[in-house]
C-alpha cells in the first residue's frame, strides 16, 4: 500500500492544510510505486 498526503491523517498547527507535506509524500509514494512496479515479478 502506498499512501500520501491527507491519507496519512496527521495534525499540525496549520489546521490540517499541509500542502507541502502532501506534495512531498505524494512524490515519494509515486516513485516508490513506480520502482515497485518495475521490479515486481510478473507471471
């Protein structure tokens, strides 16, 4: 499972608007999913 952004459900003093964190975790999750897809064994 690859999760990013608000799906992580953390709280911050900004009132929940964590656009930088959402973009950063989305990028990381996307790259991890792409790497996983490249190396996954296919039948």
